[in-house]
């Protein structure tokens, strides 16, 4: 099976996550609660806004020990109301 482009071959690994939300997103506490369960390397911070200003990104860097841990984080972040897409 071929490796995904940005897929690390070994764990632990640091992943840089972009979280796309609407510009008026107000559930930062919910995201921080999800991130409390992982090793945060660079804290949650604002990224870029979309050209039209409707969406913005939030950025965070995390260290995970396994693909299963990364998959669980992905599911938990996507479950937060207002999260549109993970990068």
C-alpha cells in the first residue's frame, strides 16, 4: 500500500492541523477541550481568513504517538459544531 503524501512513517510525530470554521465561530472552548487530551506543541491560534471573509482557519500543532490517536483527534475535532473542514 502506498504512503499518503504527508503521512509520517514513524510515531511519535508532530502534525500541523488547520481547522476551517466560519468567521463568526464562537466555540473555541469546545476545541480547547478536545485539544486538552493531546500533546499540544504549538497552541491554537488564528490562521488566515478566506478571500471573501466568510471562513477562517485556526492552526494548532500536536504530537501524537500513533495513527489511532490522530484518527481519534480528527473525529473529535470534526464533531465540534461549526468546524467545516480539517486540513
